[in-house]
């Protein structure tokens, strides 16, 4: 967990979803939640009445949420159940019950009440983002946002920017625009390359790569703002961070073919002897300049990183939907359109001294697409389509309340497509080798599709649907035999309320936090504990509730063990070693001393 930083009386802790975080008893503590992709943060002891807060900076940073929290309920909602409250995040700002981000244990509240109590805060950090291809970009209201501006794409509308406000610390990063020019990093000669023209209440930014100061090719429209280039510079709203020129990645030779990784900061010259492949970098790196390219002697342009997130076919039969070419002045520029619509999109390569077409490059064997295996995550509340090239692993997320089950299209185990169930199964006792996956996951065929559901109790029931494999009818046994499911468990923490039962998962590395009260009647029952698999029993809540300050060096004054048949009973001595003990928990089918548990690192107060 991240080290806490004390600022006078307020303690600030970065969230860690692999760990249950307990607020200190004296209050005035802020826990800054991690971004939603990390999962749900369990929070214990939260009390806004004594100055405790939940920081939403990383949750809201890519949204239009206001810092005064006046529209927070559009993005964060709450559901109370069983004396706890779960907070959910909807990145669309539609107020839906989206992805769970925090569980407030022992707290029943609402978002409105949290705001009124000062229990939530949003103090945005400065961020850097990139616009989506051929899509208008809106700066967030909270400001402090830097956007990497891409070069103009042929046949695509000029990039539209809404809500840009230099007074909010918004910045346009021109590095990709200027990196192949002689523009200076301090922008003292920027007017030779970039112009700002006001029209219809907007400002159009244009680029002249020759540096002659003429109005060149428009690359951005600042909607609803009229501003001069001089004013943009005075407001520090433009930056240019030229990357150092490097000599490129060391080449490798495969079966006599020389392979070089692209480097857009460097001009790459093919060797005179031919049989050389240059693998282009992903399009966000910009345009690669290539000299001496000659497919007639075995030269190749590798498109693996360019096409890896598309539906492009490896036989290149639909390549012209994604890559187009424009020949001019004896050179050919290759453009990439990620939508597969055949537009002349973002420039990815300039073939100097070569006049050709995509069809000719394919016929000459001058381009190749040999996809690497990749792992991706679906966009929230959006259907996901596996690429035709296969070798793709999709990390599935747990079902979100009031959101449609994740739709998965084009899934094909025969192409080595894989469903990663780590986020689904990590909170359970499913085995990493999936030998008992049928106790947790079911596959139900309906209407030519397959619905995957999870039962977190491991009782084998048809539980909550979390994915629909569209156009595929397949059994769980078949998914297993095809190697189409994966589970790589990470560290996990769960709670066990007083008098309840909890089971350690077979894969180990799990912490069970005992409840904060002495059970009345039935003991807390812990099953499947392993001394050698890094399992831990945590007493933090019990000690916090009874006001006990202890370390692992003194915990034996308050906790002891006694053997009971083949199990181990934990006794709690509230007033120290000389006070009577009260049985609080039983470690089922494990006979071990407290000293041995301590020596193995199996006891925690974290």
C-alpha cells in the first residue's frame, strides 16, 4: 500500500484495491480512490463527522464533473444494503449505477449526504490526454488538461476542440505537429509554422511544415473561442517537447531477413542489400520516414502495431479499409484509418522516392501483418468485438448494476481468443487452474448466443450474467478444453463479520479481516487456511474497535490460540495477557500455535 503523507492534521492515503483500508480512529483522513479499472476499494471506519473524506480525483479525472460536486450524482451513485454502502461510477454522466468503486463498511449513506457532510472531494490533478480519431474532443470543466494534438488527416474533418479555456490551465501539446520541423522548443519561431485564424466565433489553427509563415493545413478548430497565436503563447496554452533523436532499436535478423523496429524520431534507411523489415510504431507515435524502400529485393513494412486493435485480416484482403496511400512529388504517404472506413486518416509512413499504391504494395509483398498476442479491456457499457486476427485476450469486468450485460462479438477460441476471468473470480475461492470453475461459472446457450454467469458462492447455481458471447454456442467444458479462459489471481482481502464463516481461496495470498466485535454464540469460522500460501488473518478491526494499540511484537499479549481437536481456537484478551480470554474465531482443520502463525507472517494488523 502507498505510504501515507501527513499534512498538519489531515492524513492522506492513496487507495489500494488489493487491500482493505481502515480509517484511523482520530479521523481527518482522506483516502484517494484509484481509477475505476483497479476495481472496488473496501473502506472500514469511515466517518465524515470527524473529518474523514473520500478523494475522487482519479475517478473523475476524465469526466466533465464539476469540482464543486454540483453534478456528482450524474457520475457517482450509491446503494445501501446490509448496513454498508457501495459507491458506483458511471463515466458517461448519465446517473446510471455503473462500476463499483468503493464499499463503505458499516456506513449507510447517500451521495447527497456525503456531499453535505464533506465526506467526498474532487481536486483534479493535471492530466495529459489524446483525442479519439475523427471525434470532437471536449476539455473537462475542471481544467488542467493537456491534449496531444495530432496532424491533420486527409479526408477527415479538422479536429474539433470544445470547452478549451487557457484560464483553466488547458494546454495544446504541439509535439506531434512540430517534431519533424525546425521549430524551437521555446516556441520563439512558432509563427513560422502555426497560424491562428478567427472565423465565426471559432479559432482555426493551421500548420505550414516549411516554416514560411503562410496559412497552411488546418489541424484544429477551437470552438466558441477567438484567440490569437500571441495570446495562446502568453497564456502558456501551447507547448512543444521535441523528443531526442535516437539511432533506432537494434536490428535483429530472422531467417536472413533484417528486422528493425520503427522510430518516428529517426529517418530509417533500408540497407542496399534488401530483405529488411521495418515494423512501424503505433499511430500515436506519428509519421515514420523511410528511405531506400524496395519491395523488389525483399523489403517489407510491418503493420503489426498499426493494425493490432482493428478488425484487419492477416491476409491483407481488406487492408485498403485501414491503410490508404497518396503519391505526390515522387514520394508516397501511407495513412491509417482505425475505423476501417477507407478514409485517408493519420499519416503513419512516408516512403521517400517511391511512388506506389496499397494494392501494388500487397502484390509486391511489401507489407505484412503478423499480429502479436494482445490483452485489452472493454469500454464501459459498450459492446466489444474481438479482432479477426485472433490472439486477443479480453479482461472481463464484473456485472455493473442497471447496465446491460457485456456483449462480446466475434469471439473465436480457434483463433486463440481468450476470456480473462481474473476480475470475476478473484474475490472467490476458484482454483487458478480452473479445475473447479464449474462451481462459479455457468455457460447457458440461448438464441444462438452463450451467456456466462457467475455465482460467487461457488454453489454451481446460474448466478449473475456478466458476458454474452454473440453468435457462439459453446459449453463451459469446451471453453476449458480450448484454453479459452484464464484466471491469474492477484492478492485479495475480504472481511468476515463476527460469527460468520469465511473460506480462504485455494490460490492463497488472501487476507481475511476479522470483524470488530466479539461474537455472541457462534464463533467466526475460517476454512481452507494455508500456512505456506501466504494467507493472513487480520485483527485490525477488532483492535480498533476496542481501542487497543498493538504491534506484531505485542499482539501475543491480546491474542492466543488453543487446540481443539484438529482445529485452532483464537482467544481475545481485551485487557492484556493476564486477563481472561474470550473465544472469537476457529481455524478449521488446522492445528497451529500463535507463535508459528507469527513466524510465518500469517498474522496481520495492517
